[in-house]
C-alpha cells in the first residue's frame, strides 16, 4: 500500500500558518498553501 501525506494550510503567507506549512514540508508532506494576500504568498512560495 502506498501512503502519501498531503496537507492544505490556509493563511500560510506568514506567521503561524507559514510555520506550520514549513514544518509539514520538513516532515515529508506535500503542502498546498493559500492566503488572501497574494503578494506575501508569492514571496513565501519563493
């Protein structure tokens, strides 16, 4: 059986949401991030 860990993190352009997304990535998750602030989100993606 194949298991893939996936997470969706809202409010992830900064602060706590960003920290959670980074930790999940470090733990091997595929992470989808989302935030209302498109500019900050683009910076986080980079």
